[in-house]
C-alpha cells in the first residue's frame, strides 16, 4: 500500500545576531548623519536671514534699544545667540519651524543653538559637522549634546565662550554634563566674576510655580491627573514642605489610607481650599470697608461646566448601577466629560466629586450650536462670536501650533475692509481664526530678510510680499501658504504638509 508523501516544511533560519547588530548600527549612523544635515541646514538658514548686526547687549542687564525705523508689530531682528552672534529675523523662525514640522516654540531654540555653535563655539560646531561622515562619527559630537552645551554658554561673554570651546572640543563627545557645567562655571569665574551677583538676581527673578493643564498621561487623559512644578526660594520651599507634611499626617489621622506620596498631593489641594475660605482682611472688608485690590473672597472651588451634546451622547444611557452602553464602541464604558479650557477628558464621576466639595460654586454654560453662522459688520468681535470660534477651533490655527485658543488673537481670515457694503458680515464665525500674537504678526507683516519667494520676479519694481497667507475651506480646514511657497493644511487633527 502506497502512503502519500508528506512535504517537509523547514523552519525559518534564526536571524544572525551579528547581522542584526550591524543593521542597527548602520541605521543609527544614517540617523546621526541626517540630524547633522538638518542642523547645518538650520544654521545656513539663520545666516541667510541676518542683516549683518551682531549681538552686543547694552549695559549690565543686556537691554536692547528699539529700532526707530521698525514697523510696529512687524518683523524684527532678534538676539538668539550670545554676544557676538548675528541677529536673526524673527519671521524666518516661522518658516523654518513649519518646514521641519515644528511649532515656533520648538523651532526658536533650535535656531538659537545653531547660531550659538556656529558663531561662538566654532570648534564644537566642527565636531558636530563631523557626524555627517560615517568615517568620523566615532569622535563626532551628537547634535543633542551640542545643543545642551549651547544652552549653557549663551549667556557667557565672548572670552568665556571661547574658553569653553577650546577646552571642551577635544573631549566633547564623551564629556558628561556635570563636567560641562563645571567648565562653564570656571569660565564665568575667570572671565566674568561680576556675574555671580547677577546669577543670584536672575535666580530670584526666575522663580515660578506652574500647574499644568495638560494631563501627565496623555495616553489616558481621563485620569484627571496633571503635573505641578516650580522653582522656589529655599525658605519658602521648606515652609511649603512642612505644611504639606502636616496636612498629609492629618489626612492619615482622619482615616485616609493612601500612601504618603498620594496624601502629599492631596495636601496641596487641602491647603488651597483652606486659603480661599479664609477671611484675611477682617470684618471691615466684608462689612463695607475698603479691602486691598484682589482681596475678594472666592469659593473654595469653582467648577465651570460646558455642555456639549451630540446625537451619540443623547442616545446613550446610564443607570444608577453603573455606566451604560458607550455608543462609540457598543460596549459598556465609562461616562466621560471634557474640560473645555484644556480639551482633556475626565470621568463624570470626577465631576460629581468636585461638585460635592463644600463651598463649590457651579456655573453651567448654555448649550451653543456651533454650526450656527453668526456675523456682524463691526470690526470689533462680540463675545458671542468669539466664544463660538474658540469652541469650534480650540487651538491656534497656525501650522504645528497647539496653544489653547483662549487668550489668543482672533484674526480675520479675509482681511476686514472698512469700505465694505453694509450687511457684508465680515466679522463672523466663518471668517475668524485663533492665532498666537507672533503668528498673527507674521501673517500681517512681511519678513525683512531672506531670499525672494519662488513666484516673485527679481526685476519687479515692487518688493516681494513675504507674508503667510491662508484661507478656510468649507470643511473648516485652514490652508496656509508660507512666504516661500510651502503649503500646509491645518484641521482639528493637526497639520499636514501639502508639498
């Protein structure tokens, strides 16, 4: 009896470890070369947008005099590097940042670091440039490390920067940051001893305390946890630490079984609520006497609720036993609410807990139909229109900028014409966009330097119009064209380059 033959399937060969390592190193080498090429291109771009002036701060505080010929709100030349580095056109930052897929907040320090290294730390810059060639990469200075060094030397005098450059360049590729920091401190002591007192004054002026409105876990924004950070005077820091320790201990004594770190975080909220419910100015201020400015007593906690309803939200249901069916998934899910000023998600249960806090003031904003078109003829923007625009477009409409719209300028997408016919409704929900002040200026005024846009004629009697231009399509997407012809689409999901 003949048996059917059985095909033998060979198992795939195990990957060669040596080949995998070689592949990874080759990819890292290519990545380093690309980073160097980008950094050199940024330095070239900065050099193409200078007017030949170099940074030379006037007086001990490094103050600058205004150019009397400058157009108010127009382009200006900025000192992005240290003393002796060339000044750079401000508006050129918006072009290079967008071209690299960055916000100007990220692009500005990149340009500043490139200027600092090329013009004040030339030996270190040469070590960075060596990273473009795989044959010299082993002793090259990585871009990220070079930028950390540039950030430390930007306030040094020209002599101190040269001292750091000469002593650090031979070993920069392997020197640790503490070594760099010690060398910078030595340079200050040798070349600028007066800076010690200024450093102390700067440290005092640089104190801050920030409560972020963006969740610490952006992958799970509904957790409702945000970071807090700051720089305090040492005495204030010790007092705050003692107060937090005492309240954390009080919470434990009251039955809170959370660990110490959690109780310390809760203690800050308790301290804040105690402070806002104290009468710091006595009965006279409350009974009609004059209290200092800003002494108005407020509720311990203020909750402002913006109601956003969709068809899906209306179709969902929730029982007292727990969450109902999430219409987006078809499965049981948690009920989510949105904080309008941060655009982050939290659970509805968290909102309930906040509102149950004694003394809480609750403000419920009316429902707004964002699809409604509202327009007026006046140039000034009524609150009802401004509110709709910021709710519809919660962040800046400029490419790659994600700053919250509240507090930003509202720009007329199509310029307002004072001679327009009555009833034109130029100030409307469809003709306004939130823009940061810098982006607004770059859209309104031309750049002062740089190569002409590709569509301009060098023989034309009129100078090229180096402005950002944009319009909004019917779907709410902002279509931007940069001064040099690069195009970008900005929609609620982010920015997409079109070239």
